[in-house]
C-alpha cells in the first residue's frame, strides 16, 4: 500500500468542528490566518498564526476557531514515524510556515518518492526540535482544583475562589496535576481568551479589561513576556 502525505486546507467560520482524521495518522494543525483552539484528552492548546499544534496518532482533536480562520493541517501516516513527540504547541518560524503552506498546496505526496519523503522528514524534525510554546492548558483532575479551573475558564477576569478548601491546597493540586502553578495556569487562560478577542478585532484596552488587567500596560507586559510580542503587534497580524 502506498504511503501518502495528506493535507486539509479550508477557511472556517467561527465555531467548533472536528478535523477529518482516522486512526493511524499524525497531524500538524496550523492557522495561517486567525486563532484556533485544539482540544484533546491531553488538554487544550491555543494556536494563533505563529503557532502550530502537533497531534500524534491516538488523540482525537476537537477544534474551535475564533473569527475567520484559515486552517492548514498536514497528515502523516503513523507507520512511517513510530517515534514522535507528544501533543504540543510549537512556534512557527518562517521555514516551518512555508513548508506547511507548500505541503497544503502540494498534497497528496507519495512518500516512496525521495523528494517527497525528505519534505516530510523536515516537517517531523522541525516539530521535534522546535521549543514548546507556552500555550498548553492542562486540566486538573481533582474536583476541588477542577472547580477553580472551570470558574476561571468561564470568567478569566474573576478572582480565584476555592470554597471548601484552602488556597494552599488548590495551589499544590495545580502544581502536581498540571505542572503549572495556579498563577501560571491563570495567565494561560487569560492569554487564550486575549488571543480570541484580539482575533475578533477588539481593541487592546478592552481586551486587557476583559481578561482582568487594570491597565493596558500591565496586560501588554504579561503578553510580551509570554508570547514575545505585544498585543498591538499581534492584533495587526491576526
């Protein structure tokens, strides 16, 4: 049986959908325009246009797009790459962006053709070696911590409340179950919501207030520290 490299290239309106996939495929999901969120059993990842989500075989993703989003997904047969990274978000430098866009246009490609296989190998190497982007949002499993997480997801600007248990216990649960401190987890919630609002065209001041920052300058400092750019610069590209 021929091993093929396949792609999915569609402009999506706002809303949720499931990527067309089947067992036996790894996939790299990228938004060449707009912001999308990918949800699997392992967690939730936000992916603006300078990030991509790698989803290994076995994870079934649901996708939520925020605003008008151009989705570019590349599918690789799992049998061709048995050892791959776990689900992760990676930054998308110019090389990976152009490679994904090229593959989205050129697929299907036959991996028996050496030139086609080399392109696929470069894609996998990029995913394996690029640093993680800080946009994963793992969910705690303990009911007390999950209640705090759900409240923050519903309202990123809300104060942290932990009825029936102590803040120290909640912070310990977040560290052990998500690998993040409660403060870091909350910042990622705020970043994810901010990306959605910026992609929808909201002004930076309104976004800062919506995600719980008293001033645009404080919000901008957090955004730059986490993503390496300012909200204004990101909004101009969204």
